[in-house]
C-alpha cells in the first residue's frame, strides 16, 4: 500500500511539473506586458515627371454633333503634340463624358445642348517642353486644367519602402524611450502593421474656370516651371514586449 501511495505521489508531482512548465512557456511567449507605439516618417522627394492635364470640351445641339466635334479637336491636339516630339505613349486619356447640359431657371430647367468632355494627360520628363505642349494644346482648341509634379510608379515603390522602413525605426525609438521611462527594458517585437502610405502630387497650376484667361495663366505658369519637392509619408503601429 505504501508503494502504491508513493507511486501516485510521484505521478502527481510529475504532472504538476508538466503543467507548470506548459504555463511558463505560454506565459513567456504570449503573455507579459507590452507597449504600443506609432511610428511616422516624412520624406522629401524630387518629382521625376510633370503632367499636363488637357481638356477638350464641346457643346452642340445634338449628342452626335458634340461627340464628332470633340473627336475632331482631340485629334488635332494629339497630332500637334506628336509633331513636336511627344510620344503617343506619353499621351493618355483620363476621362471621357457625354451628357445633356441644363441651365436652371426659376420656372425649371432648359437644355443647353449636349456636352462632350475629353481629358487627356501628357507626361513630360523634360520640364522645358511644358510651354510647347500648352501652346499647341491651346492653339488647337483645348483647355489646360492642371499642371502637376508627380512620381512614377517605380519611384513611388522605392520611396514607399524607404518611408515604411523609417517609420518602423521611429516606432522602435519611441518604444525604447517609453520602456526606459517606465523603468523597464524593451524585448521582442510582437506585431507591426503598416497603416498608411501617402503621396500627393504637387499641383503647380489649376484652372479656376474654363475660359481664355485660364489658358493665359497656364501659359504664363509654364514659362517659369521648375521642380517642386513632394512629400511621401508613412505610418506604422508596433507592439513590443517589455520586462
């Protein structure tokens, strides 16, 4: 009987040790105190191209006439641009709309006709060509809506990686400072989430209204065009263990 009781005691003791080891391992791997921090970065970058947004707009009594007239002007504009050396691959249609336009009066609305709007984007790596592009577009019946400094997809990917890396470093610095300030030490990284990557083109020129004075301002802006720095930002959320 004594042997049986001893055996049972040994088995119970071993079981308790196993449970204790299990709890220790799990508490050590997933429990404990943590610090949550936000990391941010902001990078100044040179644009690698300028975009000129050209709008061709026509208003006619019938939808067919409006569409055909718009196509004629659009073709003239594109032909004029290719003749000065702009590659067709750098001319992209951004939007195309055909709709009936109305004027609202006190006694209701009155049709003004059918409006066709075709917007194209001209991409230039040589900023000095901007003036020539604007002149040709305006001379052939188009309107300049925007001039933007932008980043290519390749450049965006490069800067995105850099911005996220710097944001993660910023998060670690903050976590180390918070741990030290609370009398603790930083351990391992538990999680890291990239919440935001943001880049906004620099708007060098934007037309206030669709009139000749707007075109004149665009031509004037193009004569003094020069690269403007763009800002690329990133934000991450990090969780670190402390002890």
